């Protein structure tokens, strides 16, 4: 399992390789971060924001939307799901998997001794 191990120096010297979703908002502060959401332009951004607002409004109002209604709920929910998908830190998951495997290996070594 030597190939699967993360060298501590590599991790410390190049954390950008492992933590890619959050970016520091300000270099002098560690408590503010930015996250990138890809849009095709201003129109796409505005539509996304409106879809989120409408989805929240429907949820708050408890509006019962029938299949014959003119309200396109699939679009609003789809927009919400698109944003959620962009917020999932898949790249960081690889690091967590590797760290967890190291933990399991160490635990197995300890229990076998």
C-alpha cells in the first residue's frame, strides 16, 4: 500500500492539489472562503437565482402544483439540483478516501499486533 500513502510533506507543501472547492476570499483571513459556481452568462445566473427563489416560494407557500398547471416546477427543482451538484466537494472526497484507508491500515496493524 506504499503507493496509496500520502506523504506528509507533499500534503503540507501542496494542499491546493487536495483542497480545490473552497478558495480563500481574502489572503489575510482564514475564515472567509469563495466557492465557484459555473454559469453560462448573466442570463443563466439570473434565471438560476429566480428559479431558486420560486422553488423556495413554492415550498413556503405549500402550493399544490398539478400536472396541468402552467408552473414549470421541474425547471426550478432542476436549477436547485444543479447548484447542489456544484457544491459537492468530489475532489476532496479522494483525499478523505485516502486518509480513511490510512486509518484502516493503521487500525489493522494495531489489532494484528
